[in-house]
């Protein structure tokens, strides 16, 4: 990382792009788990 | 629709179009005409990416899909966040570094002119034909239920989008899309609230979800490995990943959206915004359809949601067969409503056996109602050839017209048109840019000044707009043309994606190898498609991309010495 303006995400708690990408993957995984639980609870 | 609805509809659509046209009227730099303002905020980029992807059919048909099949369709979007990460991490920095106007320009510098033209040609063929359907598909639904003339609906909506896209270019497209997305979300949120409020008094959220789950409408994730199943976790994640990678990484209508603005950071944040919010957005649109399904367990639904089509059939039915089927359907629906109420009463009383018995009876009634629907469709289509079997398009709009107050009906119809215009504008903008940059400036006229290319781009955008309107006007006369366009849309993404994957990740493969590899891969996909390979359409992108990479590598291996010399 060169520390240039494009390397700064500007997001609180997610300072590197790598962290942003992991957060996106975590959000997707959370949705998949939520959908499975919804089906299990009411299906 | 009454005068208030028309006022809301016309006011919103024309207001946004005229505002954008006025604010972006002075465009004489090619950079701002094709890429928009340097100061475009990442949120605007994110909304623009979202608006280009989500067409009117997304908002018209997806609730109907939730009504018919439940939440399963959401799986198709599981691969998209992962693809957007790849685009943001690998594709975007190179596009930005080379400062290209189109994705295909990059192929010219990485490979050669013929590979650039091949990829641009794939795009123009696919999007150029598909652009007409973006207008036609919502126009045929809305004109049918509103009683409007189809040709007038197509021409009016088409000319509005051509007006501001030609006038203001990328900046106008970004500006209008921002407000159009606002209208879409406001309309969908209002509809969601009204659907929930229309459910019977005393019905809790838990009851509603139990009814939806009892009729198998909550199955959002299917881990079956069967490739012939339409929506599974695997096809959605892997097939959806390749489809989204092709669409966001290689389709100029998206590349142009996120290359607008002045910074890599803004483009990345715009893409990550979509990576986070696309799956929830599709979930809520499908959930709206699921709640519509619950609503129609307590209120009798029509046998056909496309009521205009049904009434025309009934008017020409001298035998009375259609009316008899309708009476049978109504009777089953009334019985089912009583069974669902008994089921919920037993569930609340803690009587598990009674609840299961009532649920099982309601499920059988549902199957009987679906069988009558199938018989009614057969009877209707035998009297009126060309009847649409796709009820998904009409479920939501029928509810809107029957249950929303005036003013809100206008807002929802404006939302559907806003979605049509926003995706259409992104496509036209990209078609005009690609024709200007990859064909006209690259082959016909090199070295002219900016104002010349801006003028050329305006003419090409107008040309593609008129092609789209013309296609939409004549589409209903040629069902085969619509079918051919849909096929091209499904199977023409894999090979171009393979070209870009080779360009980014396999440095040793050169232009000639990837050019012939792409043509071979596309031929293979066509052969597999027309031989009826029993797989979901999403897998064709995986096959096309893998075949392109494999064939390119093999050709390069054969040509190894020659390439090294080059």
C-alpha cells in the first residue's frame, strides 16, 4: 500500500480495501445464514 | 388511474428529465460527455450502477416471482458481491491507470486491434438488440393493464430517454439515475407498507411467515447439486459470479458507470455499495411478492392476474368453459381461505396435529387451484393464440391498481418507468460511447478534436435510441426476434469474459490466440445451447469463459515461438 488518497477507504473501522472486501463477504454470509434460519423457523 | 395519478406520473418523469437536460446542456469535452463530472460522488456512482442493472422488469416481475415461487430467486445474486470484489480489486485499477473510455480500449492496448473490435462487436450486438427489449418489456405490461396504446407508450418513453441521454451524456445519465432510484425506492417502500397493512387484522408477522413457509415460499437457499435446477446456492454463487463478473467487468453499460467520477476510491465505494445492498434489495422485492401471496390467501385472487387478457377471452367464449373454470377456481380459493384460517387457529391453540391437517388440506387446495389455472390457460390460448403464460409480470401491478390510493398509483407507475428509463439510458450512453471510441475514432476518423467526437457520440447515441424504439415497436410482430435476443443475452457473456480474464491474469497469452479462442468458445456455447444441454442458463457463462481461457492457452502453446518473437 502506497498510502495515496485512493488507498484510503474513508470508512470508519474499515481502513483498508482488504477489510472492506472481507466485510462484504461477511455480509453475504450473514444473508445466507439468515435465509436458512428463516426457512428453518417457518418452512 | 385518474388525473392525480397522471399528474404525478408525468410530473416526476418529465421533471427529472428536463432538470437533467437543463443542468448538463453545456457538454463539449469528450471526457465529461463520456465519463461525467470529475466531482461525481461515490454514492451517485453506486446508485447509477444499481439503476443501470435494475430494469423495470426487476420491479414489475420480481414480486410476481416471489408470489409464484418464493424467495429462491435471490440465490441468483449470491455471486454478485464476490464478482464486484474482483472487479474493484483487479479490473478497476487497470482501467483507471490506462484512463480508458471503454473496457474494449484496454483490450486494444493489452492485445491488438482485432481483439478490441471483437469484444466491442460482442457488446454492440448483445446490447444493441437488447436495448429494444428494455423499453418493450415494461411497455407491453403497462399498456395492457392501463389500456394505453402500446406504440404510444414505447415512443413516448423512448423519446424522453433519448432526449436527455443525447443532450447531457454520462453526466445527465448519472444525474437522472440518482433521482429515478429515489422514486423507485419511495414507490416500492410505499407498496410494501400497503401490502402489510392490507393483511387481515390480527394476523401477526409470525402468522404471515408461517403461511408463507407452509406453502414453501420461504425456501431462500437450496444446496442441491443438481445443475438442471434453476435456482440453487451453487448455480447462484458460481454461475452468478461469472455472470456478474462478465456484466460488471466487461459490459460497457456498467464499466462506464463506475469509471465516471474522478477517483479510484469513488469507483470502488460505488461498487462496494452495490455488493452490500443488492442481495437485500432483491430479498425485499421478493418478500413483497411473498406477502402478496399471504394476502391472497385471505382475499380471493383473480384466476388470471392479466385481467384484460382474461376478459377478452371470456368475451369470445360462447361455450361458457372459461366462466365455469373461473367459478371452480373461486370455490377452491374460498375453501382454501377457510382451511388457512383453521390452520392458524390450530397453530395459535398449540394443536400441532390439527394445524398440520389444516395446512395439508390448504396445500391440496392450492395444487387444485394451480391445476385449474393451467387448464384455464390452455383453454384461453386455444381461443386466443399468443396469450402470455407469464403471470409474474401482472401480479404486482394488478394489486397496485386495485389496492393503492390514487396518487400512489401514479408514483408506482412512475417508479416502473423510472426503472425502464434509467437502465435504458445507461445502455444508450454505453452504445454511443463504444461506437464513437472503438469504431469511429479508432477506425474511421482519428485525431479530430473533442467537439467533433462529442457531436459524433450524440449522433450515435440518438441512432441507437431510434434502433431501440424501432425494435420495441416491431418486437410484438416477431416473437422469434425476442427469443433470439433473449438467447443472445444469456449466452454471449462467457467468451468476452474469458478474453478479459486472459488479459488480466495470463500475461503470456497474446492477441491472436485469445481472438481465436474467444470465437471457438462462443461457437462451443452456441452448439451446447442449441443441443439443449440440460443446465441452468447461468452455467453457460462459466462454460464460455473457461473454454475461452482453455482454447486461448492451447492456441498460444502451439504458437509459442511465434508469440515470443512478437
